[in-house]
C-alpha cells in the first residue's frame, strides 16, 4: 500500500512533465512499437494484403524460405501442408548488400576524414567549401540525383564522353554491366561524404594544437603525428561515424531502385536487401515474408553494431585511462 501511494505521489509531482511527454509517448507506441510488434507477428504468417482473409500461420516457414538454399533446399512443406519454394535470390541480396556496406563505408570515412583535415587548415573561403561539400549529403538520397547518376554512367553518358576524349575507347555501359553496376552505387555513396566530414571536422577542432607543436619539437613528421595523435584522439568520432554510416548503408534503397531499374539490375548485381524486401512485399504481395526479412535485417544490423562496440575497447581512446 505504501508503494502504491508513493507511485501516486510521484505521478502528482511530475504530472506536468508527463503531459508534455504524452504526445511523444503516444506517437512512439502507435507509430513505432505497434507496427514493429505487428510486423513480428506477420513474419510468422503467409500474408497477402490483397487477400487478408486468407492469412495462414506458417511458423518459421518464412525464415526457412530465406535460408533454405544454404542447406541445399529448393522447396519445403509449411506447417499448413502447403509446398513453399525457397527464395533463390535471398542469399544474392545479402551478398550484394554486404559487399556494398563493407566497401562503401570505409571508403566514405577515409575520404571524409581526408577532406575534413584539409578543411581544418587555415585556408581562404573554408566556410564556403564546407557548405559545398555538404550539399551532396542533402541531395544524394533523392530520386533526381539517382536519375542523374544513371545518366552519367550510361554508355553514351558524360563519364564515357570524358574518358573517350582523353583516349579511352570501347567503354562499357557502367550502369548495366554486372561487373561495374555495384561500383557506381558505391561511388555515389562515397560522394555523399558531407555529414561524416562535418562530424570529423568538429572532432579535429577539439584536438589541442599544443600536441602537434610538441610532436614537431620532438621531430615527429606529419605522418607520425597523424598516427600517434590524430587517429587516437579522433577514434571516438570514428566509432560514431562508423556505426551511423554502417546502419545507413544497410538501409540504402532509393539509389538501387532507380539506378538498377527497380529489379536489381543485370544479373541482380544491384539487388540490395531492402530492394529485394520491397519487391517481395509490394510487387509479389508477400508481406509476411517481407516482414521476416525486415526482422532479419534488424538482427544483422544489431549484431554488427554490437561487434563494433565490443571491438572499440581495443581501438577507441577516450582519454580517461584504464
């Protein structure tokens, strides 16, 4: 009884705070918690939104449909007795997405750090350059930029025109070539380095100049200063950028949808995980399967993020000692 009265008194003292939090809490539970819970339930069903009355509970059928090919399966019997086919393109979408993430994210961070270090110098018009370099981040995820990128890398596009002018001939259509299509998307991702650059630049501003002056007096060169001072003191910022960019890369969709023609490109060379999930859910009306794919993606991102944070104890220096 005493505990109950204590809770009531606590609520009375903070009723104004709870009233201000109420809109956010309502939005959180209605727009986030409820859809997530509902999608988790759907992931165990065979659900077609065009025929909602035919929904059937199939247990782990959707998950077996995803990973059945790993075990050499082509089809299996669902708990309902229905014969289901294993998704032949799921592992391909995983492979394409992992390649994209593990190549584009490090390249973007390296490029962003390089530009941030250049912008950290005492140069004229630095504020203007910062704004210019940030613009691709604002525009890069738009449909217009994706269409423009597709035009640039077509066989008769600007890129081939410039290369032909300096002597290169017999150039491929980069966008429609299975060997190069993913590379163009990686290049587009690296081009959107602005947000990482700004964060790196803020981190560089926090490193005292006295450290570099002392290292110079001791005879350390620029490379030694970069390795011994810049990287250790910037490592928390690197960790933040790495996690944010990795999560964003796994969720990339617009570029692959537009540039790849909405079907994953030639030989599924640009079949991103999110694009495959979209096709399964909205083109084939298999929202139960798409929901299962979404939860697997959440698990993948969560596991990789946990690994990054776990490994940070060996390479991130917070400057607070052991």
